[in-house]
C-alpha cells in the first residue's frame, strides 16, 4: 500500500477550486484505483492524503491530462507553494472503541 501526501500553502480558493477538487477526487477513485482520498484545510495550509495499492496507479494518475490541467490551475491560481511525497506504508495500526 502507498500514500500520496500533498501539502500546500494556499494563496486563494474559490468555487472553481471546490468543484475541481471534487472532480479530481472522483477521477482518482473511479479511474485510477485510489482507495481513499482525504483532504483538510486550516488557515492557509492544506493537506491531502490519498491511498493506493501500487505505484503504477499513482504514476498513471499523475499523467492524466485532466489532472495535469488541474495542477496548472493550482500553481497559477490557488497555491503559493506545494510539495508531494509518495510513501510506502510498511505497517498500519488502528483501534476502535466499542460500547
């Protein structure tokens, strides 16, 4: 299992951003095998983490024409800066409380 961690400093977000972010999430899940895609914003920081079975899926997603166009818009309009990390998950722990 792999994760892609996207971190950004926000310049300005708008309605177009929200619609495009939803479209990119749906595209990653429905067309490229993304297992989960979670994002949150606090102040001018954004972080998005997506989970994938393998690196091949991530590479195909990175090369998608619609995704490339969205990246350009992000650089031009919405983000001051960003970084992307692709990591392999070696172990996973979880806990749940039951009533």
